């Protein structure tokens, strides 16, 4: 299809850019990480959502070069922020399913860390639960990634498959509660129960927990009382440009 052809040209035509959404520590109020999110500005169609083009990139295999570009751009940017003198914070990058199956994924991540000179503890990779890779393969892969010194987060937690067996075996640092659970908190008692349960489980497993999609102060209050570590959402900030991230820090200090 047309979009797929355009997608192939988009990388060489520099039509992609990244925006970054802060994740805020609920206890201290400080930004400890930012999530990189890709944006495509199509020359004719204008903005095309990643919800539309990431699946096409996956099917066409373009996710491999695109994923590498996203990772390298985010790590480069993190180094620039460091050189600007901003206080240290992590950059979180989404890995798509196709990348998890990429043969040289670990080597690619390592090479990017070397090229950009970013210290590995400032990189967090976000993975989503999926049925298509078996637990042993996934555990092995995550151990290899962890050995680089980077952080691993499970994204969209609670919406995928076999969540609990994942938690048992995977060397992960962080759970991100999917925003569909947070949306109706504190109005819906079932959602409240699930969110509280996920936070409590994360604590027992010594994982950090991030709640995504926080738009209302009532949601914030519920999560704060419940002991959630970090929040990410429009209430605090939309995804913003690198320059706006720098400015946010200057405004805070
Ligand atoms: O940023 P936005 O809410 O529009 O993203 C929509 C979807 O696209 C989300 O599921 C998000 O995880 C995914 N997405 C956004 N940026 C990236 C990216 O850089 N890499 C991958 N693999 N997925 C992304
Ligand atoms: O699947 P993933 O968690 O990576 O997707 C993150 C997406 O969520 C981003 O595309 C971002 O634009 C979107 N997002 C971030 N904060 C909010 C929010 O407060 N409300 C809604 N509806 N979407 C959000
Ligand atoms: Mn994510
Ligand atoms: Na998510």
C-alpha cells in the first residue's frame, strides 16, 4: 500500500522526529525519566499516528532500521541534555515486537551506547508482553540486555498475556500500568482494586511502578496514596520537544 512505500522513503527524507514525555517521581516531584515517542510528519498527509505506521513498519520489516534510528536518536539526545548540564535522568525507548526477534538486537544496543557514549544506566527499554515469544527465549534475551547495564520496563502492563509468569522469570526493573486501568480511577471500584493490586505486587517484587495516562488530579491523589512511584500523563506534561524538556528543567531549578 501507499503508506508503506512512503514509510520506506520517510527515513532517508528525515520525516521522523522524537518527542519526550516526562515521568515524575510522586514523592519528590522531580523528573527521573522521559519516554521517547516517535512522530512522522508526512509531506502530504501531515501527522500520521504511530498507532497506524508502527504496525506497517513491523509487517514490512522497516521497524529494524526505524527502531535503530529511534534508539540512536534518543541516546544522542540524552547525551546532549547531559552536556547541557541538566540533572541526570533516564531516557525510555519503546521496543516493538519485531525488534525483539532481531538477531543482533543486543549488539545493536551495545553499539549505540558506545557510539553515543551514553552511560547504560540512563537507558531504559520498554517491552510489551506478547504471546509470540516463549518465556525461555525472552528471559535469555532480557538477561543479555540487562548485562549491558541498562534498565528494562514492562509497558502496557496488565493488557497482554501471561503477565504473572513473566514477572516470575524476567530480569526487569519497572512495571508501567496501562492507562486503560488508570482511566476510571478512582470512580470504578474494580479498576481501583486492580491498580492497587498491581502496585502492591510490584512492591513485593521490588519493581518500580509507573502509572501512565494520568489526566486528573483525582487519579494522581489515588496513585500517590497507593504508593505508586512515578506518573506519566497529560496532567503533568504532554510529550514535548527536546528543547521544551531542557526548558522544563530550567524552570524547575
Ligand atoms: O505516542 P502515541 O500515544 O501516539 O503512541 C501510540 C502508540 O505507538 C503507543 O502504543 C506507543 O507505544 C507506540 N509508539 C510510539 N512511539 C514509539 C516508538 O518510538 N517505538 C515503538 N515501537 N512504538 C512507539
Ligand atoms: O503504549 P505506550 O505506553 O508506549 O504509549 C504511550 C502513549 O500514551 C503515547 O503515545 C502518549 O502520547 C500517550 N499518552 C501519554 N499520556 C497520556 C495521557 O495522559 N492520556 C492519554 N490519553 N494518552 C497519553
Ligand atoms: Mn511506552
Ligand atoms: Na503503555
